[in-house]
C-alpha cells in the first residue's frame, strides 16, 4: 500500500481517509493507483525532493500485516 490518503470501501462504496471504513468496518482500499510511475523521467528529482533514501522517510511508511496474519484474518471472517 502505498502512501495514498483517499480510501474507497468496496463493500459499501464509502470514501474515507481512514484504513477502516467508518460505515461498515470493512477494510478500505486505495482509491487510485500511485500517482507517479517508476519509469517517470522526473522520478529522480522527486526522490531527492522527498529524500526517500533517508532512514526517517522509511519510518513514515505504514506497517503492513504479514501474509500469515492476513490469511488468518480472512479465515476468521469466513
């Protein structure tokens, strides 16, 4: 998951800035693909502007569940 703010719930269709839908408590997905392509000719400038090589930038990325945790959550829902 990329660093996308706007989320869209596939179950109820609500729009939110949160990861969990406030209407039906399902997990919302990113509303659109990431804005910039890795093949973008200006990507190197953008990476320098956001200082993506610094350790501090890595700490701003969201933590994702492990595959085992995701599978367990899906099995618990069924």
